[in-house]
């Protein structure tokens, strides 16, 4: 025993308690403590049976994910949990696993080695390892099919979704659901089980025999579709399949082989990076965890357009009453109709109960006036993008809002400080930049103006969580983090079509890389008019002589705004299915001819590298200038706001995996090529941070700006 695992006797039952906050991960010391406690309890004549339970909020949430990196780097040997689990299963006294919170990954694997599992009604069990790019590594793929059946085991191991307590009971993963005190229930269960022969999961065969052999191929096809490009889901299916073909020990050996293959893959490093990156974003240097936050009880939204409608839904979904204001009844009705349609579609798909829809709608007050705005704790502005209008709106709300009310703008590109200057309370002004559709996308960029108060930022972070978003702090630069980086990415996509690639080539290359859609398809989805309006707003900042894309403005002048008008870079049918548009192709060729661009064949590799390294280079500027706190924050922005493939870890992590020296060398090739158009230096000069890290063998992931600032670098 050690301080991580304790043992006491209660009612002739040995109670083994794991206490490794916050989530009782199987960190070094925990498996050892478990082993010693079980052995001691087994040897104690006063103990009839053994209950294993987690202290605090959960049972065991899995292996300690921080340890994987140490194993892969060779710093630590890989320790298998299998011998411990066999010892538990072979214990002469019945071992009852008492589950609350989550029994995930190694946690469920420990639980399945017990003879019985009792579970609290709110608990969940699952094998989410695939989300980290690995598979269960302690016989999860062998014991779960024996308990839950092969089909369910494939589903849980390959797709990673957990099941709740009632389903776990129905499946045979759990033996009883305990309402009320879990430990008392577990002890009562243990006393009854004592003296009876107790089942070993690994000896169960019945559910393995019932398996439909075709289910594995069906699962592989599903994984190819919904987990495109990922290794782990396929490995998990292979591992469960071997449970049906091999004896338990050989199945475990096969699982271990597949586990190692996944663990040492770049994909798992990337997904583990993404796991910690998402949990790191809310930690803001200089804003301690206990910074007081404002309570958000009532909200108001200005503008019921594309974004305002989604933002309104976010508040209603979180149970916060919200007023939404428009300038005309027509716009208000249109906005509310879309909100209703969105909710109704969730009800139709079975994702929302009708009563919940009605309740959420009842929290929304649509109106044309500022009535009630003086009661709001936050006012979120989502009117058209234009500085004059934003300033006018902020001056109006400044006159109405109560002291302590947060004033948030959803601007995509505009200067938060200038917007704040229209108020007498710049410390209360902040950017809350949602991503479209705002009620779906999880990213929220929280933009810090020069006067924004710490309490406003801390509240914004807490609010993001409440709205089920991931809040990422961004500095006040044009386009903040995400959109600023997107500009050169989209620029290269357009240059590539001018130089000889087709629209389809560009989209396909980035889709094959793993993006949810190609850059030009994304522009068509977002609406080409959005960028057009922004280009007009910032026209005065364009540097003369620097190459700019030729065709996007022309498409907009022709009224081709993308999917919403049926034509943009591509043509769209009534189901929004794209097809190549010869008119676009002709326009591109004509533009290239007029600009004297010689068209040539372009490889998918060049397409990917040019688009991504342009993105990464801008990311290096963003990081070097302190607009993002950490490279990982940029990755979180791209994973959650732009559907960058999580198994690549995000753009900055991806660049690290390519190697910054390689990135730099490739950029130099592109600089030389772009020099033909007179813009090599302007478009492809490496960001100083990228240059420095490449020269010193550093990585974005390990770059710590705070440390450098503190050291006066
Ligand atoms: N290892 C190490 N740290 C972990 C961890 C784990 N398995 N699970 C969570 N943590 C840490 C988080 O990083 C976070 O740390 P922080 O406070 O310093 O940021 C803290 O615990 C709390 O986590 P969350 O913020 O995520 O808390 P939530 O309450 O929102 O969620 C959870 C809890 C559902 C358990 C969620 O953390 C989770 O899904 N964890 C991962 C579970 C998992 O993937 N388990 C499988 C691991 S791999 C494995 O077991 C291999 C085996 O087969 C051998
Ligand atoms: P939109 O055109 O769909 O909606 C704007 C709405 O604001 C219109 O319904 C308009 O009637 C209303 N409005 C204008 N002035 C108003 C006023 N004084 N009071 C009340 N309502 C007023 O525009 P969208 O796309 O929703 O954009 C809104 C803001 O969100 C812009 O700043 C935009 O840059 C930003 N944004 C847009 C994203 C997108 O993908 N569309 C993504 C992220 C941010």
C-alpha cells in the first residue's frame, strides 16, 4: 500500500480505495498499490470479499496519459498492466469493482478483471483510447467482447464512445446499478457474492461464439468513412477480431503488438498533444485560476443573422435567458425562423426532446428595441462587419448597459481597441469570436484588447465552458489567430489554381491530407462575399506590387458567392453537391493569361506544402508576436475552428513533425518560385521565430514565450 491506494476492512469486506486526484489515473504507484492491497486483502482471513473503489469524483479514468511520451522517448520502460489484471482475476476471493464517474481505458480494463462490477447510475464506462491514437492495451479488446458481445466491443474500442450505467448493465458489462451510496451497495453485493464461485471474464466464451463474422468488415468501412486516415480504429477492430479467433493469451499478445504499433505512431503523439492542448488553453499566465468571475445570468445579443442566431442559441442551450435585437421585423423573423428550424431538426434527429426545444425557445426574447438590455450581464454584438457600425452600436450599448456588464464583439477582423474606444469602459470590452455555425462549432476566440480586464477574460473562459465551447485567448491582431492564418492559406490555394492546378486538384489534395474539406470548398461554404467585404475594408493596407489572387473578386462581382448562390469556385446542385465549373476554369485561365502566368502541372505534394507552410509561417508570426500564448493554442484553434485533422495535431504540431528545417527549406523553394512573380520575399520570408527555431533545432511545441520574456530574450 501507499498513499495512492489504501485498504481498510468494513463489514468483513476489504475496501481498496484508489486516491490519485484528479481522475485516479493509473500513474506510477497506483498499479503497485493495487497489487499490494489486493494481495493483502486476499491473505486476510477476516475479509470475505474485496471491493475496489475510487476516491473523489471518479473510478479510474485510465492509464496516465503523461507517461506515454516517456515510454515512446525511451525515458521509461513500457509496463504492462496484464500481470496485475490476471492476479486480480485469479484472486480466490470475489473482487467487486465499484464504479462511479468514469471507468475509461485502463480503468475499464481493471474493472473487467474483477469478478463483478457494480455501478452508480450516473457513471460511464468506455474504451476511448482511439481518441488518443492508441487501442486498449491491457486486454480491453479481449475481455470486453466476452462481456458485452463482439459487436458492441468493436463499436466501443474502434470509435471510443462510452456507455452509461443502464446500458452497461443491459450489455453485461455491469452486474448491478446501485442507487444511493455506492460503497454501501458494493459491500452488500460483496457479502452476498462471498462464498459463491465467481466468474473470470477471460474464461467466458459464449458471446464470442455469437459474433457475426461480417461485422468486422462493416466496422472497417465505417472507420474508413468516419475516422478517415486514422490507424488506431482499424487496429482496434483487428484486435477485437483476434479475440474471436485466438485463445485469450494469444489475443492479448496480438493486442500488445497492435498497441505498440499505434503508440509509436506520429498519430498518437499528435492526438495526445491535442488532448493536453485542449486542457491547457484555459490556463492563462497572469490570470490565476481563482480570479473572481462575473456571474452571467442574463444575456443580450445584437443581430439575428448567421452568427447572432447561433450565439443566441448558445445562451439558450446553457439555460441563460437571452434577448436578441434586430433592426427590422423581417430580419428578426428570419433569424428566429432559422433558430426554430435548427432546434426542430435536432428534435427530428432524436438529439433533442420537444420539451427541451420549447424550454430553450422560451428563454429567447426577440425584439427591435434595447428594452431589458440594462439587465444583461453580457451583451454580444453580431452586426455586419464594418468599423463605423460597430462603433455606433458600442456607443449605444455603453449608454444602456449596467456597470459590470461585459460588452463582447463577434467581429472577425476588426480592431477591438478601436471598438472599445466608442465606450467609456474599455476594460469591459472583449472579442468573443465564434465560428460558423456558432451553435455547432466548439471554438471561441476570446480577444484581449489592451484594456480588457482580467476578470472579463476569466469570465469569458468560464462562460466558454458553460456554453460547451473551447475558449482560446487571442491577441488583438487583424483576424486574431485563426482568420489571420487563413489568409495566406487561402492565398496559396488561389495562386495554385492560377499556376495550373484545377479547383478540384487543390480541394482533393488537402482533403487527402485530412482536412474536412479543401480550401476552395471551404470558401464556397462560408460564402465568398465574406472575404470580398473584408478585402474592401482593408484595401488601403494592400502593398503595391505584391501579387494578389486574381479571381475571387471577379466571382463575387458576378454574384457567385459559393454554395448559397449555387456557384462559386465550383457549381452546386440542389443538394449542395459540387461539380467542376467550366466557367470558373475559363475565368482562372483568362486571369492567368492576362497576368502572364505560365501554367504548369502541379503535384498534390506541392499543393499541400504550399498551403500548409503558408499557414504555419503565419502561425509562427502569430506566436512570435504573442498573439497566441502557445503553439498548442494555435493548434486548438485549427482543430476546433477549421476542422484540421486531430491526428495531425494541428498546424504547428504538424510542422514540428515534418521538422522545421525541412519546412524552411521548402519555403525557400517557394520563395524562389514566387520571385518570378516579384513577390518572393513578401510572401515567403520566414517568420523570425520559425527561422530561429529551425536554426537552433527547436520546435514550436516546446517554445515557451513566457519564459523567454521573463529571461529578457
Ligand atoms: N492521464 C493523465 N491525466 C489525465 C487523464 C489521464 N488518463 N485524464 C484526465 N487527466 C487530467 C487532465 O489533463 C486534466 O488535467 P489539468 O487539470 O491539469 O488540466 C485533469 O485530469 C482533469 O481532466 P478534464 O479537464 O478532462 O476533466 P473532465 O472532468 O472534463 O473529464 C475525463 C474527465 C472524462 C476523465 C477526461 O479527462 C478524459 O476523458 N480523460 C481521458 C480518458 C482516457 O482517454 N483514458 C484512456 C487512457 S489510455 C489507457 O488507459 C490505455 C490503456 O488501455 C492501457
Ligand atoms: P449577417 O449579415 O448574417 O447578420 C448581421 C445581422 O445584423 C443582420 O441580420 C442585420 O440586420 C443585423 N444588424 C445590423 N445592424 C444592426 C443593429 N444596429 N442592431 C441590430 N441588428 C443589426 O452577418 P454575420 O455573418 O452574422 O456576421 C456578423 C458578425 O459576425 C460580423 O462581424 C462578422 O464578421 C462576424 N463573423 C461572421 C462569421 C461568418 O462565418 N459569417 C464567422 C465569425 C464572425
